[in-house]
C-alpha cells in the first residue's frame, strides 16, 4: 500500500514537471519569435 502511494506521488510530480516544462518551452519559443520579428537575435528571449 505504501509503495502504491509513493508511486502515485512520483507520477503526479513527474506529470506536473512535464507540464511546467512544456509551458516553459512554448513561452520561450514565443519570446524568441517575437524577438526575431523585432530585429533581435532571438536567443535572449526578448530581454
């Protein structure tokens, strides 16, 4: 029973991390394309 709970928590954390990573990647891509459109290098994320 304890192993099942640990596994459940591990899967939940992995899913959250994956979602966060995907969101971060999408934001980074959007920033890069906006930066490129404005004549920037695109590698700095528009900062």
